[in-house]
C-alpha cells in the first residue's frame, strides 16, 4: 500500500510561518508526485489558510481534534461539519496530549472517530502506552484497549480509519522506538483489526514518536508500519520531505 506521512504541527505556527513552511514543502516537491501520500494537521484557526495554500496540491490537510458532538452549546469546540467546510480530509483523534491534558477517555475518542467517519473525514486514531505502562509490561493491553473502544463503536467502518501507534515516552523526547519494538506493536494492532474485519490489510497503521529524517527509512521498512505521524520534524520542510522520500 502507498504509505501516508502526516504532519502534526501541534500548537505551533502563524499565518506567516505556515505560508513559508507550506511554500517550502511545495517547492521541494517540484511538481513531482510525492513518494507517499502527505497530509498536514494544522491548528484550527489556520484551516482556511491550509485550504487556500494546499487546494489542488498533492498535500492533504487535517485538524488535530474534533468535537464528539454534532453542533450546539459546546463553547470553544469545533464540529466535523466545520472541518469539512474547510476541506479537511483527516482529523487526529485521541492524541496522547489530549488524553493526558484534556481528560479524553477511550469512549470520547471513539465517539470522535465515529463523528468523523459519519461526515466522511478520516480519523487518525492515536494509541500508545506511557513509559510506566511499558515498564510494567502493559503495552499490548493498553493499545488493544484503546483500539477496542473504537472498533466497538464504529463496527465495520473500522477499515476507514487510520491508526497511529505513538508510544507516549517517544513523543518529543528524541527517544524513538526501535523498528523492531514498533513493528511488534503494529503487528498486535493489525491482528486486532484482522479479527474485526477481513479488510484489515487496507488500514494504514502509522508510527509516531520522534520520527525524523535519519530514522524514518528503517521504521518505514517494517511490514506493518504504513507511514508516520510526525510532530517536530513536520515543522521543517527539508526534514519532512526527507521522511516522505524515505517512504518510497
Ligand atoms: P514528535 O515527532 O515531535 O515526537 O511528535 C510525535 C507526535 O506526537 C505526532 O502526533
């Protein structure tokens, strides 16, 4: 399958910085078809800018979160219909930073994934263990529980999601999972998807956590690593493009 390299800009950027970054990426592609599908997930206020900058380009765009509600009295929230209005193709749900700082439970994450699917926006569902969970030997249990909630809620639509395995201890720390460690968890997730659907092979399972230009090729060479969800390195055009090239 064609790999997917998605950038998660997190709470970074400005009108000027985004424009320069996107321009550098598009210039770097030089009109050629990228070696992997590409997407950039920007902060919500910049989605109109992303639409203007990326429409007609080979780079899709997405949001970093979405409300679990359709509309109404939810001050500060952004609905999936609003994301669609701006041409969003993807939305990240259940990022560990939202689970940790915003109290998002497995059930909330599943409801968000369901909302996105219902609107035709692809949810990138993040799962991953903390360092203490890994040290306690709980990695498999944790990621399976997180994914099970989504499978339970979305049913046969599970083949329409993207999964991102992001070990919490590897995010923004410079400590990447080794290709073998990541592959082992990806294989567990693939088997769980296969038990839920005969089309599990179609589901992209991305790795995220300190993926960079230097380590991307060895991670992306693993049989069940179908792409990357890139934080820090997606803020540098040359690094991001090198990761895309490594997916060839
Ligand atoms: P880093 O690539 O900065 O470690 O972030 C990974 C991540 O959280 C992507 O969602």
